[in-house]
């Protein structure tokens, strides 16, 4: 059966566990042998492109990375036509886009799995790596807790869905006006100290995402008091983990002493992008 991953709620709780288990397999089946994966980027990327290309190579496949400048999604040809072309040439499509609706349209026209490599609304492959990292460091996920402090953005939303699927408690602190959509499971507050109180992991992301660069100055003012520093980390559980999807801005959303300190798991988290996506591709191509 054809499956896509546009947001983590495309998965059941059991399917999420299966993907995390597959991510930890050291001898993966060469499921992409002799086949290609089209990876299309409408926004810049460092980790996602490198980790997806290597995940494809680990499975015997050939990654074809494309910048939108050469492809022209919805300008040179439609998102649907791109999906039809890649379906005939490749076993998998990955796309990083501004409007999430472009992914929905690609998935609707595709006969191979479509993976969201980040949209304005969601970053599910990041959340898979986040959960894999938390599972490796905490032992298991059900009953554990994570606090997200910062902008209620794509990364925050996918983590909220992932934490709920994994049976984790989640608290989110944002300035007024920057809240993620309420999901009925996550505790929302405007007080970072309340959010991090006693949690097993503290997470943050940039205050201005790709496409919001002109708002960076205003956001720096609106997010005053939301920097993850040593005082805030001291309110979490002893030895609580610090997570960040990266790229990071030291001195804005996180103090250098935290991201470069002993509680930081961000490099393991970045490496896990490759492992988590390899598990995801294995799972998608086995359905
Ligand atoms: N975390 C993440 O997705 O990084 P890139 O934007 O560099 O791919
Ligand atoms: N929220 C950030 C995540 C980057 C990986 C952005 O969308 O730019």
C-alpha cells in the first residue's frame, strides 16, 4: 500500500515505534538497489540534504538532489507534474517547500512515497530523529517529558504530535501570539520556567524560521526572556537533555554554555537524522 509522510500524524503509535526500531538496524536491506530518490529543495538545507542523501546510499540507492531554482515548482511545471515525472524515474520523492499544500498535491499525484523534508507547517523527519535521540538517551519514551521553549513553528508542531504518539508529556512555552495550534494533549504556557519545570528534555529552535527573515528584529524583542540558559536548564530534571534541530543562534534562543555544554545532545540528534530517515525509507518501501 502506498504511504506518504507529510506529518507525523500520518503514522500510528505502533508504526512510529517500527520506524525507530528500523532506524537502529545496522545491516539494512538494500531496498533501493539500482533505484533513485528525488530530493527537491525550495528552501536552503544542510542537515536534511546530507542526511537524506546518505540514508538513500545506505539502502543501495542513488539520491538526486535538486534546488528549486532549476526545477521551478509551480512556475516551470506544476507540483503534480513533478510528482508524476519522479514517480516514473524514482522510488521515493522528498521535498522541502514553503506551502504545505504543495506536498499534499504532490502526494495526490504520486505513485511512490512522498516525504516532507520541512514545510512551513511541519518537520516530521526532524521529529523522528528527535524521538530516536530521546529514546537512546532516556531508555524509553512513554511517561517521559519534553519542554519546547520558543516559536510554535513547524518543528514544535511535529514534535507535539510525535511526543503524543510516543506517550510522552509535552509542555510548550511561547510568547503571546506565537502559540502552536492547541492539540488537547500539550500544555501551553507563556512562562518558560513553568514549561521546563522537572522535564527530562528541553528543546528550542530559531526564533525566525526560513521565510521570516524580515521579522527577525521584531522577534528578537518579542522572544526576550525565552533564551535557554543555565538558569532555565537548572529548573529541568537533573541531567536533563538539551535538544535543538539546528541551525542554532548562540546568544538568541540558546546560550553557548548550554548548546556547547554537557547536557547538549544536539550532535547526536543531527547524526540521527540519517538513521531515522533510513528507518523511515525502509518502512515506507515495505508497505
Ligand atoms: N534541522 C534541519 O532540518 O536542518 P537543515 O535546515 O540544515 O536541513
Ligand atoms: N523552524 C526552522 C527549522 C529549520 C530546520 C525553519 O523552518 O527555518
